[in-house]
C-alpha cells in the first residue's frame, strides 16, 4: 500500500523563515542603541555624576573636614533657604542678568550684521574678514582679558592717555590715573566689550554659513515685490535661519552666564564685593571664604544651572511650537 506524502501548505512552509526574519529584525532594532551605549556611558560619567555630586554637596554641610573623610551632615535645605533669602544674592543675581542680557543682545546683533556684511562682500574681502574674526574668536580668554586690562590701565592705559589728551570741555577732567575697575558702573561695560569682542565672530561665521544655504530666488522675489532690505531680512532671512538663531541664542546664554575668567582678571581678583557676578560669587563662597563653604557654593551653582535649563527649555519649546504651526 502506497503512502502519499502531503505537501505542506504555503503558510506552514514559510513560517520558520518568517519567525527567524522577525527575530533578526528585532535584534537589529537594538543595534543603534548598543552602538551609542559607550558614548552615553562616558557622558553619564563626565556630566551626570558631577551634577549629582554638586546636588549632594548642596544639601549637606560640606567643608574641609568632609574632604578629609568626615561624614557630611544633612542641612535640611539650609543652604537654599539662606541663599534665596539673602539680599546680597539677589543683588548679584540682578547684576548677572543685566550683564548677561547685554552680552547676548550685543553679540547676536553685531554677529548677525557682520555675517550679512560678509555675505555681500566679494569673496576675497569676505575671506580676509573671516580670518580676522576667527583669530579674535580663537584668542584665549586670559589673553583677551589681559589686553583689555592693559588698555584701561590706571597709569599706562591707552584709553586714559587718549581721554587725558582731549579737550576738557569735551570729555571732562580727571582721566589721569582714573581707575576703571573699582566700580561696577565702569567695570561691567568693559567686561561686556571684552566678551562681545571675542564672542560675535562665532555668530557671524554661523550666520554667514546659514545665508549661503538660502536660495537667491527668494531675495529676487522679495525685490520684485518691492521689499526693502529690512523687510527682506524679516520675511526671508529670519524665517529661514530661525533654528540657527535659536541655537546661537541658547549657546550665548549658557556661555555668558558662566563668565568668570574675564571678570576675575579685569577686577584683579574677587576682593571687591560690589563687582560680583554669580560665577565669582560661587567661587568666593565655595573656595575663597574662610573656611570654605562648598555646600553654599554648590547650592548657588544648582540654582544657576536650573535657571539656564529653564530659559533654554522655554525658548526651545517656543521655537518648536512656531515651527509646528507653520
């Protein structure tokens, strides 16, 4: 008696292959995450661990004895309560906001104008100007601060020499040995000039790169419609470069909020309490006080970090909403 073998149906024949294919696709989905896992691990160690340590220190009484191994005591948010109720902190905070806002606004405006100028110049002139800007941007902050310290030096500064040689009816008198670094009214403008001089080249080069990506047909259409240069900027350039401006603005806020080196060099230290900004205030409380109070300095650093994150998140959210509604 002959036994006939039944041929498996098509779905049954392909079922093992489909299972193995699905399993392979499932495994491939996790490959990108495994590839970036080493980078995420390094970022967690380099960034998240110090932030966690800063938060821990801000919640404890932490000084020199704790560095030697003594256990830190929980202070029940005492550092935050002291900081947020301290009038001096709010005075320093106000000065920081004013100085940082001045730096950001001037850097963005000047950098945008120079970027547009470079876009309209001939190639050789744009290249020459770009090289000069990159030299200013690449100058170490210590060197830049020392140069401006020399320019406004009390006895031998170029600025005092020029002002002293001008007529009294034009600039007044008393410029011989005038000290620019003792008062916040004169020191902070010099600080703003120093930082803006070194920061706007980055914005200018970035804006120039963005302008080169905008099609010329859009500007030609705007000119045909009779739009002025001002209207062309707001109706063509700004909408096309909105994400770039958002990124540059956030970077400038983050960078300018943590200005320390320039102020420390221009002021000649941190002995003058009237010229403090938040970074130098943190340094004074955390390291330069006697004894050092690392917990208090860490608490102010946490407050500043949260403030910068809130500002950046709010602006990014606003920009994303605007892009979604377009």
